[in-house]
C-alpha cells in the first residue's frame, strides 16, 4: 500500500515545516514551493505529521 | 568580550527580560483549562454597554486558535503594528496582511530555510555555545539562565546578521532595551534609534562589499526586480530581537528546566541524541515561551455563539491550545516519547514563525553541547531548595533560574 502525496502550490507558503517533520520526503523548490522528492524516505506517521504541521494545509495524502 | 554574564548582569538591569513585561504567574494552565471548557470565546471587557462596539476577545481551544491564525482575511495582523510599530518600525512583516506579507516574507525566507541555516551550525552556533561553556566549565557549577540561555541567542542572532564580535555586548543591551520597551518606554525608543543608526552603517558596508551574512542577503534581496527599501530592512532586523532572541532565550531555558526536573528523560536524551528534536518540540508544546499573539476581526463574526463585532481584537491563547486534551492526551505531562504533533508555539497559518528552523537548530546545538561537556548535569540540590527555581510568567514564560552542577 503506497501513499500518494499532493501539494497545492497555490496554498504552499514555503515554510519548510514538512521538511522538518518528514525528512527526505520533501524539498523546497527555488520558487519556495514544497515538492515531494521521495515518498519512501519517511514513514507514514512522519508524512501525516507533515500534513498536520503544514501551516496552510497545502498537503493532502491518499492511499492507493 | 572577556566579561562574564554575571558581570554584565550586575551592570545595570540588563540581565533579564523582567516580569513587568512577562506577568507574575507561576502556573496559568489550570485557569486556561477552565476557560477552554467553559468560556471558549471569552469577552475580556464584558462591561461594554454596546454589544455591537468592538471589544477584546480571547480564544482557547486548539481548533479555534488554528482557525484564527489560518484565516488571515477575517483575522488581520495589522493590529500588531499598533502595538509594536513605534519601537520595531512600521514595516514589520508580523503586522502585514496578504498579499503584501507574502511578498515581503519571500524576500527574506530563503535565509531562514533549513538548508541555508546549515552553514551557521558549525561556523557560528557551536562556537558561540562553546565559548560560553568555556567560561564556567571548570567551576563545576553554573546558573544557566545568566551564564548560558540569556547570552547565547543574542550572540547567535548577532552572528547571523554578520555583526562584528566586539559589538555583541552593545547589541545585547539594545536587544534587552527594545524587548522590554513596554516597561521602560524611553529606554526602548532610544535603543531602537541607536540600533537603527548602527545597522545603517553596517548595511552601507554590505551594499558595497556583500559578505555571507543576513544583512548582505537583505541588502541584495529582490523580487520581480524590486529591492527591499531601507525601512523594511531595519524593521525586519529589529524584529529579530523579540522574535529571534527573546523567544529562544525563554524556550531553551524551558527545555533545560523540564529535562532537569525529569531526570529519566534527561538521561534518555543524553544517551540518544536523536531524541533531541522531539524533546525540543515537547518542551515548546508544554511551555511555550510566548503564550499569545493578537489579530483584529475584519468583519462581524460568531464563534461558539459569541458575537464578535468587526474591529474587535481576537487573541489566540497559544498556551491553552497546546494543552488541549482533544489534541494532546494527558496534555499537562512532559513526555518526550509522546506521539509528536505540531504545537502552536510557532503559530500556524501564513505568519507561522519564519525563524522556527533557526530556533530548532540553535537549541539542539546548545543543549547537545551542554550534555557533551557537563557530565551528569543536574540541578544543584542546595540552590534548588533555597531558590525554588520554576517556570514563571503569564505572557512570556521561562525559568526563574537554572542552578546546576555536574561531574
């Protein structure tokens, strides 16, 4: 079972908090918008902490 | 340099961000818990005759605090300019709304990214922290508020800004005077103006010869070809004092206090440093350095049946949200092993603390170095008995003292 993460670029403010909660899974692009780089680098729990910690609720997760 | 924290402390009242500002309260949490249950939206001035006149409201529940901080259209930050503008400057991003806020923030945000901060960890923070520890390491005992948690964040911020080391003590005096301006207004205004002159000089130098520091970053920062004007730069730099110095002074003290009063958890962190980030977050949750912020309602709204007229101040009680049992089971317990969950101490929404990665990094380095260099660090039982050290304050909170021994 894998996680599908999507980031709403119009909401993302580039706080970088997702990089803190789920190290390795996210990075900030030059435009200050977070991108998913490796969904497997963090645990599901860490990903959910990143979702919860996002200040603008820009991250959503679905399971396939 | 060469002067100890104690000498500086005895100088002239520049040794603390005193309780006239912080509020004289030992444990606000029982009262906050009662408010969270019984008056989730509290009208702070209930005597007002006209129900439609703007008033002052406080919200306590996690969900409501999050809503106020996230919905910046309904809950505007401009009110913070009324409170802080005169001392901090009138172009502080803290008091801006969208879209102006986002534009200004993006001009400075790169410097505060986790990746940008890595360079400061080795080069600056470790040195600052080790120099401070050098001064007391042979004594076998220290009072860590005066000797450590008070001086280290000022020196880190001075270093990040790129100020010469010999100016750190001046910077510390200005920082304290500006931060405590509410208690000593004239002193605060004077320091604010002196600091601006001082920084103007440095800014000029960096414009001609940029270096690897934050003032240089700000001097050349541009968005769509537009540069930050001087007033915006000075406002931002002065905002670094309350936002970057005082908060970390208090939060690092709170973390140390909580670890020292929970020796089993102190040992766990000492023996497994990978636990440090969650210890930092748990201390921030349980004992936030700053318990409130403020917004102003841009239209009439209802919350929990309470009518909030347009123009009212709405204060999210961050400390109450962090102890909301709906979010954090057994919320009053310090437990670094709890399932970590974002707290409100950095806020949330578009104004979430831009310095949170710096705060996390410098606190991690500071406490790691203390644990590395002061074996068997513990409270001094005699001083503990005599001084009754405890975390104190109503708006700002930090320990009254941290008398420790080691070895």
